C-alpha cells in the first residue's frame, strides 16, 4: 500500500499548479493522468490582465500576475527549460470609435498600469492595421506544451506519476482518508478538465465544453515581435512560426481537426496579414468552461476529503497558481474560499 497526502487526477495546468503548491508545502502526492484531455494544446498560454473585447480588467489580475511570475520562473529553473516569453499584446483597432474606447479605458485607475495611453502606429508592412494598435503591458506567453511535457517527466523521476485511466468505481471514501486501489491518501482532488463530465462525484456542476482548433503557420517575412489580437490571436513562436487561433465549436466534442475550422482561421488571417505563409500544423482540443467565467473550486458536499479544481478557462496560466493556493489552504486549514470560485455557488441553487 502506497501512502501519500494527496491523490490528484489530471495533469493539465490545474494539476501542475496544485502539485507545485503541495511541493512548496512539503506534501506528498500521486498524479493519475491518461493524456485524454487536450485543452492545453489549443491554449495560447497567454497571460493578459485585460479583457480586450470590452476593455475591462480581469478578475484579481494584479494578484494573479504577481503569483504567476514567481510560479513560472521557479518552474523554468526546476525543469531547465524556457517557458515564459514576455511579449506585449497589440490590440488591432478596427475604427476611430475603438481608439476612443481605448483612451477612455486607459484613464481608469484599475487599467492605467496595463493599457498604453497612446495609439501605436503600424510600421509592419505585412500587417493590415490602418487604425493602429492599443498596446497591453504586463503580458506574455507561457509555453504550455513544453511545460506539461517536461513536468510529467519530472513527476516520473520522483515517482509521483501514474499514466493510467482513473477508475471512479475504485474510490473508497473513509472519514479521514481516501483509498484508491493500492493507494491511501488524506485527500483526493479532481483536476481533469473536460473529463469532469464523466466524473460521478462532480458531474452535476455546470461545466461547458467548447472545441477549439489552432493553426501553426511559418511566415519568415512577418517579423512580428508582439502578440496580435483582432478577431483571432496571432502569437509568435520559434523559428518564424506563429500560432493562429482559435475557433469555438459548442457541438463537436471530438479531438479531430476539421477543414471548416482551418478555412475559418485562414479567412480571418487573410484580413490581417499580407505576406506569404505556410500552414505547418493544426491541432484541436476541448476546453472546459464555466458560464460565469470563474473556476470550479471546493470540497464535495458529502465527502470532506474530496475536492475539485477545474474550469480555469482561457486564462488558466494566470489563475491556476492563484486558485491552487486557495484550495490548499481550504483543505488543510479550513480557510474559506472566495465566493466567486467556490462550487457552493452552484450547489446552493
């Protein structure tokens, strides 16, 4: 019988965030992961404190950014890889009216540290932006694919990773312990993304799923050193490659790539750039989302040693470390969760 403090189901951004919190607190754990969830594949990995559709601030942006900077810096040292690429986001303006909306937003005290107060003129002949850009600061990209690949390898080296499908029927809950096959733990936390819809313990929570597809293009002449946001994101990668995405499909629940999504993204891209490019890759994944745009965090209503950490959404790289710390304090010290993320907001209705 293997004994640990925590069993964690899932090794996406939520699972990694919790693992690192547990390591920092000297707790032991075992992660079960079967590679079935691929939301990180279509995640741009962007951290951005501003909602660019409405020019409003992200919930708890300052606290999340501060924690994320330390979190990913530590992971870079632990794993020996580059993860954090600090790049500004340039929001392409479609009209004079959007410029004026930007000026008004940049005057708000909550946004003045993030929104550059002047219009940035377009100097890149390969980009169509006659009205210029609004520059968002304190932004960048986390290479989530590299992060997850190397973190799972790291977990294997410390004997904390089991690559297998989790069997919910094998869970036996006690008053102060959790038993799963040959493993005994104090707590079990489900951080399984889209897999939650099959979880009998939490399947009543309102997790919605949206399939997303992303292209990778190679465009040697684009020479773009910022993240471009218009109707799509264009994100610089390495070797003159760029991620282009993403689509949203609320009906298709498969991981298969589609020509329809490729056509949609290329049509939008054609309206943004004029240089030659080549499509070199296309991927699809299923995103877990919540209707109120807040994560699902908290204890099971019946089993006090069972919890969930899910629904991080499109800003998972920012919010993951923040909510993982809250969940740890809640489980270990009964510290109340913030009401915005506590699953009780749905269970009470």
